[in-house]
C-alpha cells in the first residue's frame, strides 16, 4: 500500500475546466468576446481523431466556439499553410491548433511556425518560447502548465524548492523548467545521458519525469516525501498478450517513498486538454487587450 498522496488529475482537470467556463462567461458578459478554437486535422490517424473529438466536446462545454477542419491525408503543404493563414486572419478564431503528427510530405515545423503566435494555443511557436524564457506573458505548452498546476495542488508555494526535470524536450522538459524558474524553484534538467542521475534526483523536493523511458525512475531515486509528477505515457506488454500504460516512473516503488505522486493514467493526461482550453480563453483576452484570469 502506497504512503504517498495520489494526485487526482481528473478532478483537478475538471476544476480547471470550471475555471475556464467561468472566464469565458466573464469575457462574454463584460466584453462581448466569445473565445473560439479551431482545430485542423490532416489525415485519418485514429488516435488523433479521438483526441480532436474530445477537444471539440470540451471546448463547447466551456462555452467557446469550436471549429474542426478535417483535411485529407494528401493535402499539400501549400494548402495547409493557406488554411492556417485564413484562420490567422479570422477575428472570430482566437486559437489555432494543428493536430500532430502531420503526413510525412508536410514540414511540421514550417506549419507550426506559420501560426500567429497570439493564436498558438499549443505554445510551440518560437515567439512564445522566447516570451516564456524572458518572463513575458506567453501562451505556454499545455502539458507543462498542467504539470505545474498538479505540483501546486500539493504545495501551493513552490518557492525555494529543489526541482529536477528529467527530460529536455521542447514540448515538456524545457518549458516546464522555465515555468518552475518562474515559481522560484532551483531547477536541474537531467536526461537519459546524465551521469549519476540517481544521486541528482534524490536531492529533489519535486521531480517531473518526462523522458519517455518506461519506469526509468526507481523508488530508490526518490527523496522521502518528495512530490513526483509523471508525464510519461508508455505502452508496454501486459497480461494475456495485451498492452498496458505505464509512466516514466516505477509507480509502486516510488509511491512507497514519495509524499505525493501522479498515477498513469489519470494524472497529467487529463490536464493537457484542460490547459489547452485555458490557453484559448487567455488568447481571446490577450487579442482583445483585456485582462485575463490566466495571465
């Protein structure tokens, strides 16, 4: 039986969506602004179709406008860029998300960089990356934002904490490190090639694991009482020939030592769409030049 507090990502994500719905209602009532989110899906990737459907349902549930643009897999890069340009120039559309992965004949980086940074609800545009690192108001990637919200659900004030981020991706590792610096944490970024990684992690009050290696982080690495946020989602062989989902953390081992820990599934995962909606509401306020509840 684990000693750790289990951080309920589903409940906290529901709380975030409720905050978004309240912010949308305020923007409509006080400023006549109804945030709108456009999602572009190219091709027939099954997982992406489910994800886009869930996004659309939750966008509408929060009171926002939702548009889905489904394009065939053979869509040219030029046609996709034209779609992005059209959405950039649509004043009713406040957020644009191009669902990844894109077909191989399309340059994903070129497409993502074509999105107006003020409508970049994924937070991947270099302008938003730069704004985040220099401390300006920015649209920040959703999973890192959700990870920090989960950490703050355990300890609302992270100031002065020693945090170790395991992973250096542009999607999670680097932006979550920047967010933790904003929270006045002392931040170490480790990764799969870090020497003596166990000793480094053991010094941490807060561990955010986003390295993409199933159950890499062992219980012996965790400082007693530390908060562990597991961003990893890995499919591994399970019983009876089926696969199962595991994180980047050996859950049972770490839960026996940690003060608080996120499960997989049900931890960071639900926060990603919730924080996407949060970004869409923030983007609408930013574009109108009015105060946002989220920035």
